[in-house]
C-alpha cells in the first residue's frame, strides 16, 4: 500500500501533479506544502495548504511520502533545492509514470520523477532523480538522463545519448544517437542537435539546407547513405 502523499507546490505544476496522482496512482494526496513565507491560503485543490515547518510535524516522513511539483524555473535549480530539502527532512519522494506511456521492466529511475502520457521509453534507459518528461517524447534505447532535467513535449532522443543534470529541452527538439549533452544545457524549441555540446551551452533552431534532385552533392549524399547508384 502506497503511503499517503504530500505535494510541495502551490501553482499549476502542483495542480497537475495532484490530478495525475489522484487519477492514475495508488497514492492518496492529503495535503500541499510550501515554504512558510509563501503560504497564501488555507487550502489548494480542496486539500489543506500547510507551511513547511508544520508539514514535517503533521505529516512525518515515516508515514507520508512527498512529491516536489515545481517547474523548470532557474534552470531546474529551484526544483533541485526543494528535492534536497525534502530528502534532508527524511522523506521518500515517489515518482509518477503515467499508465498511458510505454516503458520496459528494465527502466531505471530515481526519486521524484514525473513522466506523463504517451512516452516511448525504450529498453536500458536510465533516469536520474527529479527528471520531468512532459507528454509524447521518444527516449531511445541506452540513453541516460541526468537528475533534475526537464523535457517539454514531442522530443526525440535517439539511442545511447548521455544527458547531463539540470538541462532543459524545448518542444520538438531532436538529438542524433550517441550524443553527449553537458549539465545545464538549454536545447531550445525545434533545435536539431547533431554533435556533442558542452555544459552551459545553448542550442537554437534547425535551419535546413536543401539540395535539389539535380544537385550533384545532394545526389552523392543520398546515394552513399542508402547504397544507391543513381
């Protein structure tokens, strides 16, 4: 039997976490909490809103789980800090994987991950702690994603990539296989990544170079790639 759950957060991400845990998990969400200075109401989503200093006493780690439901602000550093705050208090932070996603039994995953619907997560994938995958991503076989990294939707990561911590990937980004992405990289919407990038890099856009059907260079590339002799 899963422990009852307290959610850390008081904004849209917390509301969504409450919805998914409520409708698609064994966890009963019993309360929300935030740092004492940010308590602005007595309740949220119909559940008590409790200051952090009180929550640790009222919902002790031995009896309750906690899920940090914050966004990617400050390049995921805030979510990491609250994850570490909860771990220091003794909480286990359960992960959520939507039942409407495809995974395999060998998936390795840390705590406080939040994996939404329509993922294709192939064999031998490893996710660190506090990884967020929004809906509709493809995570290729053998890929490792570092802790506190955030993926938006419809991202394609080809096989055997190594992705660092606290990265952000925008909608429709695409990665070639066997790439390495350093910590705190910002891969923007529609970016097409074909080579390794260092920690702290920013990757923007995907302007295409098009070779027409009569262009000799284009024909050579096509023939070499597909083994043609046109």
